[in-house]
C-alpha cells in the first residue's frame, strides 16, 4: 500500500506525535528563550513544521497558546510534585528523620525535573519579568503547587520533622 501524496508546499512534520504537542513543544521553547512579546505565531509554525493556520486551529490566539504552554508545564510539574509529596506525606508517620529524608527527596525530584526540562524554569522566569502581564497564570498554575508544598511543610512541622516550616 502506498502512502497518500501530500499537496506541494505543505510542510512535513513528525507523524508520530500529535500536532498540538509539536506546536506546544516549539512554542514553549520559543517563549522560554525570548518571552511572549518577541515570539510570533508564524515563528511557532515554522519551528513546529506546520503552517500558521494549523497553529491557530490547535491553540487559538497567541495568548491562548502561551496559556497552553503553561498548562502543559503545570501538568508535568503537578504530576512529579504530587507523587513526591505523597511519598513525603507517608514518611511523616515514620518519624522525623524519615520525614526529612522524604522532604529532601521531594526537592531532589523537583530539581531533577527542572534539569530535564529547562524550558519550565525559563518560561516562569520570563513570565515573572513582566509581573503585570499574564498574572492569572500564577494563580492557575503556580499557586496550586505552592499550596501543595506548603501543606506538606505544615504537616511536617506538626509531626515534629521541621522546627519552622516557613
């Protein structure tokens, strides 16, 4: 069986990954490198190997694309932190030393995550350089993770593992 032929001029892309993922990966890298204002949808399209209409179809406006990049990063961060926090919470019942080890493990897991995905840190740093713009991203994507860690530190303090959780 032969593969259907593409129309002339249509860009090729990696067929093993969904188009939205390809677009988000390209956009996150560009936004992390240069920030929101310095990136255009045409650049994202070129980096993703699709046309600009495809980017708009899968992500909407540039602001919606930016938000989608943070939502994607948040899901990955949340997954990593939630698993590490559950391990740490379970260790609280084993005594202060086990709890401290688990808290250190949580930090190590998150640092390893950030090391493996440098665009995460760069995206957040770029976002925070303009505190007046896209501030809602903090409430939706950073605050839940902060609360998760704060609750864990409070529980560790209550168990005697930490003297001062702040």
